[in-house]
């Protein structure tokens, strides 16, 4: 639902006026939801759980006026939307002041040079455990070829683990320094069971699957049907046929499914936890409009604890170099494999106890938020909020953990290698705001410089969220071409809350609106930035 009206003038100087504007008003409220059969207070957007899909086309200007009717501060963030030159709009506490209760804030986003499937979510407190999330789709501009026939239907499929416990209680558990128990179930589009997708026999459909859950990697499959993987977080892939798909926390994928089975019955869609000893499974229904019977037979089974098959699938995901992306030129026209890496950053996750409480660290530092968004402190030159260099480039040798508002400095236009090293026995999922990066390698064991020999320097997928398998590593390449303050975080939400994140400050000493937009005129100002002028 969008209206096109005459643009309001104050955001004209920063956005590209030649591209269409789409205006949205979103009311955020608490409301009763029953996803697992018991009543819970969910976070609704315009009365909906999950929230409405955000539809857009490459380069659109998206103006969303968010009214916070919750009795506490609130922010939305936009997973995978790059906010080019515009980290002020990123909607995490390091970049954007919370919307106070009873107030509104108008986000100004541009879907600059992007296509694909993403999602939005509430970033503060432990709100994500109450809903407030929804799908984002950025369609290709007319005339730019998409490397598969237009599907007959296009579904958003939001999957994620879920607790029956109120998000405020979950937060209180974490605040006490305790860990959360295993979740109670899995939701598909906000339902513990009974979500249904109606298809017509012979037609083909795009499913945009995002894992909006708090922690668990999930496996997705459909009884009697194969899927064709076509897009990963904004890149068209080499199309491969798969019978099941692993979707790690925070990740998004598009698959095509053809309704090519006999309409003698409906078919199960099954989603189950990966790498857990107790396996949670939820089903939804692929309903043929002319089916004669409900679903029957057991739901399809999928992989559970096996890691190798997941690693093999991840490595098989490649960019289709000849397909177009957001522009008509081929996605493979940027030869990332021929650029010299100017810096290697090694990032290791580590749990630990600080002052008797459970914390999680990156390179020995467990992130604590400051009283002022870091981006605003930077913009107004407010000292004492954070220190550049408060987190090292390499994991320290000891296992000690300290608390800090960790910010790592990086040079604008540097070409950087980041190696995620997971020495723990659970899977990790890492996300970087503001960017998509090339996933050049992943393997079991410890990373060494020798591991570079196995990097894919030709057609690696470029995305914004990558998994790191237990006792394994994942290496990425990033061209730091987006100035700003960008959150690098685990998508395991309790760990994110307890410090497994930091900010990457992509910096240039020469300030120019060519490289970064000025602070938005309507920016909320809080903490030590209160009272400044925009
Ligand atoms: C949002 O709430 C206001 C009243 O607070 C109402 O007038 C408006 O219609 C609501 N908008 C939507 C899209 O629900
Ligand atoms: C709140 O909404 C009003 C009415 O649309 C708008 O003029 C104002 O800019 C919004 N406030 C912020 C901080 O965006
Ligand atoms: C890659 O994209 C091209 C161009 O659209 C398309 O013709 C081709 O089928 C795609 N190849 C694969 C393997 O997906
Ligand atoms: C990369 O480094 C090599 C060796 O130092 C050098 O010969 C080459 O010209 C560099 N390439 C680029 C694109 O800078």
C-alpha cells in the first residue's frame, strides 16, 4: 500500500529527485498475537504481525513515517538495505536516536543500486522477540533483464525460531547475565502452524525466504517439490536445483518453485532447526487451488546435525556473472579477485563472564552502547563517547574480555579481507550493515594465510550476512566504498544484545556530500547531541 503524493521539500536536497518517491505511514503498537496458541503481546505494524511487506524498485526513495505507540523507545532497522552515504538512517542505536514513546520519525531511505529480498526488524531492547519485522523487496527497474521468467506469484516467507515468553522477560534474563533456554517453536509468517500458500497447478512462484528468528539456523523444504535457487541478498545466483535450503539467522534467499505435482492433495512446507540435538519442526501448506485432498503423509524430512552438507551447499552458491543486477551490465563486471587487499581483519567470537554476568565479545571486547549514537557523536565532534581503535584487528591471545564501546576505524575506499574465526562448537551468523561483501571462502578448522589458496576469486556470492560453521572460518572481501558508521554484528540476537558486535567507522578526512549526505533535517537528537542543530 503506497501513495504517491507531492514530495515534502526538506528531504529533496539529499535524495535523488529524479527517482520515484513512495510514502508510507506505519503505526507501531502492541497487540495480542497467538502464534503458538497462547496469547502474547506482539509488536504490530499497522495492526499486522508480521508487518507489511515494503515494496520498492531499484533507486526508489522510500519515505516511512513511523509512529511509535509503544510505551518505550523504538527503532526499525533495514537488514541488507545499504543506506548509501546515509548511515544516519540505519536505525540501530549506534547511528540513530530512538523514537521516543508517543513520537514519530520519518525514515528517508534510497534503494540505491540494489535489487533483491531483505527484511526490516526492530533493533532496540529485545523487541525482535515480539515481532515488528516484515519483508523488503526491491524489484528490478523496467527494462533491466531478470535472468528467469516472471513468476506467476511472489511470496514473502519469514521463518524464525520463537519464544512463548514475553520479550521483556527474555530481556530481563539477559540483563541478569543468564542465557535463554531453547526456543518453543518456529514460525512461518507469524504462525506456529497453518500458514498457507495457494498456487495454481502448472504455474511457477518465487518464494523470498528470510530467517527473521533470534538464533537458530533453519532448513526449508517442500514435500514433493524441488526448488531453484535464484537470488541471495540482492545477487542473482547461478541457478541450481535443490531439495532443501539452509537459511541461517538473518539471511535471505529467493527460490523458484513450480507447482508441477498432481493436485490429488496439498503439500507440506517444512522448516526445522539445524545443528540442534532437539529438533523443532513447523509446517505450512502449499495449497493447490484445485487440490482434492488436504496434506497427507509425513512432512518431508531434512538434514539436522550434519555440518558438511550445509557447508557444501554454501560453497555451491555462486554469482551468475552474466546476469544483470540493478543495472543492465553483468554482475561479474567488477573483478573483485584482481584487487589487492590492503588490510586483513580477523574477527573471533568469544563468550565470557564479566562482573559475574554472561557476556559475548569480539576480539576480546564486549560492546556496550554509549549514551549517544556514535554517528551523532562523530558528526558533532562530541568527545568521550567512543574511541577509535577500541577493538583490535586480531583476536588477542588470552581469553579475557573487557567492556567497551568498540569502534574500528577503516579507510574509505580500502579493499579489506575479514576472516571470521569461530572456535566455538555452535554456528555463527555475521551481518554487516551498509555493505554487501564477497564470501570468498569457508572451511572447517583454523584459518591460516595458506587458506587463501582455496578462495573463490571469480564468482563468489556477494551478500550482507554469512554463516561461520562450528570450529570453522569464513573469509570475506569488502570494498569500503560507503562512508559511515556501520554495525558489524552477530545475528544470534541474545549474543548481539550481550556484546557480540562493534561498529566499523568508514572514514575519510575530506568531507564532501559526494561521499556522505549531511545529517537529515528531521534527525532526532538524544544524549549529548541533544539541542544541537541539524
Ligand atoms: C495510524 O494511527 C492514526 C491515529 O493514531 C490513524 O489516524 C491512521 O489512520 C493510522 N494509520 C494507519 C496506516 O493505520
Ligand atoms: C512526524 O510527522 C510529521 C507529520 O507528518 C512530520 O512533519 C515530521 O517531520 C515527523 N517527525 C520526524 C522527526 O520525522
Ligand atoms: C545466467 O544469466 C544468464 C543471463 O540472464 C542466463 O541466460 C543464464 O541462464 C543464467 N545461468 C544460470 C546457470 O543461472
Ligand atoms: C597488486 O600487487 C602486486 C604485487 O605487489 C602488483 O604487482 C600489482 O600491480 C597490484 N595490482 C593492483 C591492481 O594494484
